[in-house]
């Protein structure tokens, strides 16, 4: 994949560091982190050790964008940090989640899973309950 043009290395470093911080607060396993970011084990380890080494491909940038937007929605929906960071692990009975926790869907590795979780949370925020 072609890397997205970056104004400075700090941009890639900040993006991947923030994404990894959120994934850590969600208590993600290594496997979940790899699936959500769409990277292999060695790349994940490299980014964890040196976030500035990240190459923001269009795919990685889109995944990080969904991740940041999901996190922002959770911060809007909840005030309690336990809910902000714990919601993704809680089974949800809505039609979309079907009793699964959002993490089960997001960690499928599919970009569409991140999009659908974001879309569903945004509908909850707006009162649509899609």
C-alpha cells in the first residue's frame, strides 16, 4: 500500500501512540490490536517500541480514524471512565450487537466492523438507535 503523505513524522508518531494508548485502556490483547490495526505481530511490536517508525498507509490511517472516533463517541456517551473504557467489553443486547461485546465485532479484523461499530454508537448518540 502507498503511504499517506505526512507533514511530519510527529503526525504518524502521535496517531499510532494515541491509538495504542486507547487499545491498552480497552485491555486489548496482542491479537485484538493486530486485528483492529490490520498489522502483523512484528509490525505491532515495532510500533509499540517506536511509534515514530509507523508508516501511515491509507488502510492504517482509516482504521486509526475509526478507532479515535469510536473513543470520542464513548467519551460523549459516558462520563464514567469505567464505562468509557469498559463498554467495548460489555455484551450488548441491541439488534446490531446481538449479545456480543463491541470488541468481538471490532477484532474481526474487517474495516467494515470498525465502521459498523462507529455507525451504531453514533446512532445511539444521536438518539436514532440504528
